[in-house]
């Protein structure tokens, strides 16, 4: 009887391990699970996108935005984030200085307006 119980425990233990692995594979592949580093990366990208959208809106809200848009279009692409930083459109309320990534993303968003 003891060997039968030992076999049941052994197969039960391996069944538990294999089942847990299958659940993890399904959860991460199709269930929408993610690791904390992936979640932090997605969160940072979402914040950057929202700040870039605010930057574009602040740029377009100024009275002479069409002139400034032409000025921006005349600049080289690598000088555009600096132009945006000098204009102050990249700053969020309460910030003294914005991140360079916000300036680049804002310049990319305004570039789409230039192409229209």
C-alpha cells in the first residue's frame, strides 16, 4: 500500500508542476499577463504619448501657430526638438524642464501636421 501511495504522490506532484507550467504559458501568451518590467515600459510609453499630445495641443493653441509650424518645417529634423524646447510647449504644468523624449515625440507629432 505504501508504494501505491508514493506513486500517487509522485504523479500528483508532477501533474501539479506540468499544470502550473501550462497555465503560465497560456496566461502570458494569450491571457494578457505581463511582467512588471513590461508593464513599466508600457506605462512609460503611454505617459510619453500623452505628454507629446499635450505638447502638440499647446503648440497649436498659440495664435501664430501656422507661422511657427512653417519655421519648424524649415529646420532640420535633428534641430526640431530644440526648437520645441525653446518654445516651452513641451513643459507640463508644474515642470521646469521637460524630458528630451517629449520634445522628440512632439516634433514627430508636429511633423505629421507639416505633411498635411
